[in-house]
C-alpha cells in the first residue's frame, strides 16, 4: 500500500491514524536530511492528540514504552532513500518495509523494531511515513526540499 505523492500520502495517512496512536520520529540530526523524522517529532510533540516520541537514531530504545502504551496505530517517520524525488513522501505499511527496495541509515533497526512490535502488539497497525532525503552527509542543515516537506507535514499534523 505505497502512496507516492505528498498530498495522497498524507491524505491516506489520515484514514489510518485511528484509535490510540503512537508516532515515532527517527533520525540523526547530525546527518543533514536524515534528521527529518526526529525534528518533526520534536515540533509536533504536545501539539497533536497522539503520543509522540523522538527516538533519534535508536528506535529500539523506545520499544518497551510503545508496547506499554498499547497503541492501535504506530507511525514511524524517517528519511528513506526509495529513489524518489527529494522531499517526496511515501506511506508504507509495516509489511512493505520487507519488500520495498530502499536505503535508510536505520533500515536494520526499523525492520527489527517492526518485527518486534508486530509480535508484541498483534492487533496494532504499523505504518512508515518515508521522506526521500537529498543529503545524508554530516551537517546540521536540512536541504530546501526536506525543509519544505517538513513544513508541509508539520502543518498537516498541527492544522489537520
């Protein structure tokens, strides 16, 4: 269930954020665009009706908390190279991460985290909001494309 345009990915996401929702922002803010998930989590925390965690580059450290929360829906947000246009957004279901060909600096930990969560929370729906990065080099600035995507997603979460 892959959605590729910014508007359709976010529109489709709205249909799936049901019940008790946990959002997990993933990213290394010292690697340019890779930090987008972490930055988004920081910006929307306490501004949305969901539980939000900034897991930085270590989502595995939040698995216990997520399981204790007993969510109906889990949304992981991360910079993912799926060979799209810089700043492009795709919504992936948890199962899709096994079959979609992409690169993330966190892909092994995301796969392990999803498998662990699926085994622990069998009824929970798991989604990944994947954002195509432009730059993953060391640095603390986001590319203009990722900054634009970040503002769009942040606005969508805060303003509906």
